C-alpha cells in the first residue's frame, strides 16, 4: 500500500509524456480500411509511421455475432448452420517479392563478406571475437558509404517467442552501437529483431543454439 | 507436485453466485469453492442414422462421426463425466424423440443426463444437405427436457456436434461452453510464418495470411471478429496489424519505428495494449481504439512486453527484465501501481491472465533450464508448475471457461500445439502436421 502512494505522481509524469507524444499523432495519419495498400510505401525503418487514425470499431458490449446459443426446446425448430466463412487472403505477389528481396540481399551480403557476431546464452554483450568480426565488417561498411546495412538480431530456440524478440533487438542494437563506435554512420544502419523465428540451424543441440544466437548483417538490395 | 486447487463449480455460476473477490489491488472472479463438486454423469445413447443418404455406409459414418465429436466435446467440457452406457448394461440406439424405458434404468444407476439423436443426409450427390436431431433426457424429471434440430451442408457436420455440446453445457451451467471456440496460431509455410485459425479440437484449420514473411503472436478481439498480431510487412518494420476473419480485410494499427509486438485488446475492446521500442527499449503502450490516443504505460530502461489484461480490464500483467532476467509484473491499466509477481527462478515470461481471474499462466524456466508452463495466483501466494519434461513450452493461452490452456511445445521435436487442463490433467496434442506451429491463442466463447 505504501508503494501505491509512492507511485501517485506517475499519472502526472505519464500525462506529460502523453502531451509530448501527441505530436506523433498528426504525422501518423494513414488511410486505414484498405490497410494493405496504405502500408506498401510506409516507413522503411525510418522514424515515420505511428498509430492509425482509421481503426474499425472493436468495442465489445457482450454480444459476439449471430452464432450464439438459442437453448434447448422440446419442439425444436430447425437451426440452419452456415459453413466456415474464414477466408485466407493470399498475397502471392508479396510472398514472391519477399523471396526475391531476400535472395538479392543474401547475394549482396555474401559479396561484401559481412560475418555474423555470435552471442552467449541469454546475453547481448559483444565478445572479443565479436569485436574483431565487427571491426572487419565496419571497414567494409565505411568504405561503401552508399550501402545500407540491416543488423538482424537472432536468438536460439530456448525461451519464449516474445522475449526473444526483445533479446534479439538488444543484440542487434549492441552490434549497431559498436559499429557506430567504430565510425560507421548510423544513417547506414537499420536494426531489426527476428527473435528465434529465423534460425539458421534447426537442430536442438548446443552447437546449433550457438550458431543461432547471432547478429547478422545484410546489405540492403536496391535503394 | 500435487495440485488440488482448481475445482470449477460452474453450477453455482449458473444461478448467479459469481463472487468478485478483491485481493490486494487485483480483481479475481472466483468460482464457488466447493471441493465436493462432482461432474454430472452423462451418457450418449447413440446418434443414429435416419434415412436419406445414398450409401448405407455413408449414413453409418455420419451418425458415428457426430457421436464421436459430441463425446469428445462432452469429455473436454469438464462439466460432465462421460458414462459408457453399454458397459453398465444400457442398450443404445434410439431414433424417436421419446425417451426409451432404458433411460430410467440408467438413471437408477446414477446417470443424470442422457443424450441421443439421429442424423441424415439428402440424396443430392453433389451438395447433400445434412440434418441432425439431438435430444436430452434428464433423470431428475424423467423426461425429454429439450432438443435441437440442425441442418446445413456437409462442412458443418462437426459444428452440429459442437453446438449441441455447447447447448448441453449452457443448460447445465449457464455458460456457453468451449466446443465452438477456435484457436488462432502461427504455422511455418516454407520460410514464412503465417496466421491460421482452427477449431479448438485442432480440426478445420484455415490459413488467414499469406504474406510470405513473418506474422507473429495473434490475439483475438473480444467479439471474435478480429485478430491483432505482429506483421513484418516490409521485413524491416514490425507493425501491429488487425485482420477481420470474415473478410480477410486488414488494417495496420501501429507502425512506430522499432519493435511493435505482443498486442492485446482489452476485454471491452476499447484499448490495445502493446510493446514498442520506438522510444528506445521495449516499453508498454495503450492505444484507445476510439480516440486513437496513445498512452505510454511503462518508462523504464528494462524491456517491457507481453501485456495480458485482467478480466475486468483494470489491470495488466506483463513481462519485464527491469530486474535482470525476465520476470512477471502487474500494474494498473494506466501504468501505476507496478509490482513484481514472480520471484522463483530467473526466467519467467509470456503471462496470460485467466478469464476467471484466479490464475496467471506463464512460461517459467525450471532449475534444469527447461521452459515449462507455470501458474501463479495474482496475489503471488500459490505457484504451480503445470508441465514438465523436455522441450520448450511457450505461449500459454486460456480457454474462455478458464478450465484449459493451449500452448506450444517442442517436446516431440517440432513445435506443435497442445491442450492441457488447468489442473495439469489430460495433456492432448492438437496439431500434428507441419514443421512448426506456435503462438496458439484461444478465442473467446460466443
């Protein structure tokens, strides 16, 4: 209960933060509805984007649809049941575009000779070996000032999906920060976390786990 | 580890005895604690085949298929105990709406409810119409107390059984039952992870997205119309998207820079809690879906994520690594009154607040470094490890009746989805195909 009082000022702090944030809203306007098309050109890792101003009504008043139960009846009338209306909206264009981009990036990254930084279990600290790898990677990035590099943070399969996304981001940011320390322009670097969702090795072994706990750098294709 | 706490007294809820118990600052909806509660003995006296279908074989399969689904639903309801009528000398197979004299014999042996019925199919070979009649005999009044008559295409055969099972649960508990609920999950498709929805028993799986990259961590809207999730739409940004199940229509709700993950709509549907790292490290935010106002809930150098709402919508439970490794914390929905809930072990994450309020499920790391499902009460007084053995368990999600959990586990090698009772019994694998199924999330009831 004492803790409660000590936090009484928190709403004030939050309120002021909210005011500060309100600036984001105006630039966050997106046409919702056909959200797909609105998003195609959206923020490529820049600080653009924000919160949609077009959100369908999700309020819930204790009713959910017309498929509620109607109760048993001694003389039941016929209830006609409709089939499952769920529809997958496949976007094969998007899928093949993603694959093409991935391939192009992989080729560009291999050509650049960028190597992975490996991390210890539960850790996002860069090892001495990692520093040496990054020193070499930094040289390439600095001498290719037009290149944009995405630093991907990855984790092994242990732990939860959600927390590994946060851990992966910490790893990616460790790598980014060290590269910047080495003189790489932050403008050339983009950070993304894939958590444990894109492992390079699928076995449930220590050696596989070690390969998957990595900071992976890819050269962005195109732009 | 013995676990004797969870006794569900749905009957009491049905007559309005739902107590709201204030426990510290958390609100808990407790079902009445009657340790002597017995499940209601229920027998299925057969779903027989009425005329119509072209091949007798097809007809036999129809009736027994419905009966099989119905029995599995009755068993999973945890409201009834399924009695095998032939094993106590009761003949099964009754076509009419009138209770058989056999039923009284069953009642004398302690069977409280007997259900029976018939199912048929029209002769239309291309698009046959299926119909099913179901009846309920109650031993207390020694009569047929009600029935149902369903019709539809062949795609709704399982649904007929599910609806009938839910009607039974509703009649005897006042609660809607879980047989018509669904589970959304993520399934690996090539190198991509896409959203799928299946029936709660693992059947009738449907693909929802086909983006070709990563879609993660789905959560239902309280009205079951939408699913919110994290989408890597252009691979470099993780947005929070929403998809409408009936139409496949999609909206991007949050596209701040950095991580935008673990969305969760409040029980009234008016707030979207989520984690975003756009102001540095991962913090929690709340978006008012009506005013579009965003409020920052946590301001901390540690990573905060995975918010899950209390049933009242007044509180959130979440993961934070502010004290080192990830631990479970609680706070009010405005970000005040933050307190740590878990102290055992140095890795506790992915909390899910039970719809009944009395438990929070989460992933705990055991001393053997195994990631398992644990339960803890919101006051931190009781803690139970629910699963054990090898494999990484993840993403626990409650059934709307609070009696079951789904979660993913690599216990069998590949990540698959499992169901377990909240008392740790009846572990059941519900996905078997595919290379990687994860992040199951149970729909609300309807």
